[in-house]
C-alpha cells in the first residue's frame, strides 16, 4: 500500500513535469521555428516544470527519498533550472539578438520580458548563494531565509512570465503547472519556515 | 533625421539602465491633427533594409493600412512600406518573410502574406518607412489574437 502511494506520487510529479512538455511538442507554431528557437523554448518550459520539484524535494514531501538524497536531488534540480534558464536566454539571443538584448536591458515592448529578466537574475543570485554558502559565513537560518526569498521571487516572476506569453505551451497545461508550482512553493515555505518552527517552540 | 536602430537602443539603454522607461504606446492616429507617427519600441528589430518589392509573401493573411502626410493629412501615393514578420515560413530573419509594397493613389497599401504567428511571446508584425523623403518610422503592431487574419498599421509621415 505504502509502495503504491509512493509510486503514485512520483508518477504524478513526472506527469506534471512531462505533460506540459509533451503538449508543447504538438504546437502548430513550432512549424516555422529554427531548431535553436525550439530548444530555447523547451529549455524555458523545462526550467518552469523543474520549479515544481524543488519545494517538494526541499520539504521532503516525495516518498521513499532519504533526506540526504532529497537534498542532493534538490541541488541537482537547481543546477538543471540554471542550465535551463541559460539555454533559454542563450537560444533566444541566437534566434533574435535585438529582441533578447531589448529584454535584458529592460527596453522590450513585451510586458512579460521584465518578469523573465527578474527570474533570470534571481536564479543567478540563487546559484551564487549556493556556491558561496560556506564562504559567506551567514548563519544557516539567515541563509535559508535569503534562499527562500529568492525562491519566491523566482517562482512568482517565472509564473507571471509564462502566463503572459503566447507561445507553444498549451493554455490549460500551462495554467495547471503554474498553479502547482505556486501551491507547492507556498505550502513548503509555510510548513518549513512558519508552521514547523511554531510547533517546535511549543 | 534617421535614427539608426543601434543608436536608438543605445540611447534608450543610457536613459533606462536604472529606471524603467515608460512604454512608447502610440495610437496609430494621434488625436492632434495628423501628428507624425512615432517609431514603436522594438519596431526595427530584425530589419533588413531594402526588402524587394513583392506581389505577396504567401497567402491567408492581410497586412494593410494608410500612409498620410503629417500636418495636412494628404494621402501619400507611391510610397514604399517594408513589411516583415514571423510566419510558418520561418522567423523574422527569414528572407522570404520580408517584402516591400508601394502605396496606391489614395495612400493605402496592402500585402497578402503567410499567417503571422507569435514570435518571442507575441503575435506581431513589423513595418518600416525608411526612404529619403520623410523621417524614418518603424512600427510593431501587436495582434489582438494569434488567430487574427488581418493587421492594420497606419503611417503619418513627417518631412525628413
């Protein structure tokens, strides 16, 4: 029974991540796109989908994972998100340098690109925060608050960015994925940083 | 005065590095009497100067509009408008997505082309007036819906 629940939970996570990618792969708008543009788009979708795994791993919600394993996966998935964002922005630059530079320099006519840029720099800052963790000498509690604050910015900016874009993602699968990412992030942070500590204090 | 795209971007960057520049959303027909149309932000992106005159750029979609003279509002015939957009044929840099048309005696132009598809998150076209007689203008009209099959873009040109 326990095993069935675990398999079900992992299957749901895999489905939530893979279904939006599969639906986007059927988009009619892919027809006129260069391979580099297609790869850039899918790297963005993959990075968004991986955001769902992060709070679940951080809070230990995924069954059958030892906390040490979950921590290791959390770090690897974080690397995956950084890679996804890098390929996304790099591929968009190769596809249309002026449009991408306009976005990066905050002079783009598209209202959603500013959220993408906020997400990009928040992901980069998160990577620096992780890389410099031992050297910075921050107290663990403070480090976690900074990490979580950046994570909230990454999640909200990515969701707004994705929802405003008219791209290859299916409307419903995109909305559902975004709702799941927001819910998982909110629940994990409330649980780990607010409800958990309060219960411990009593 | 011709504003080169790179110059314009550099200028905006200089001005907007820290503060967010307000969006340059300009109604196609300004309220005051035939005020010149302003270049839209991002309008010149992926511009290829001197696109060849074409009969069409495919079928199924119509780009159209009117070209008037600033101040007087008189129609400008025989004026070259350059058009490009992302379509199923390829992206905005695909040569077969670039073409020019001339306005008719009443200042109107029209170009049948392949369906415009969303590019960089928005379904939009690009148009340029970039010849000697008037000031250069780049437009980037956005479609209300990606399933629209027409797009209107009007120019009011000021003497160079």
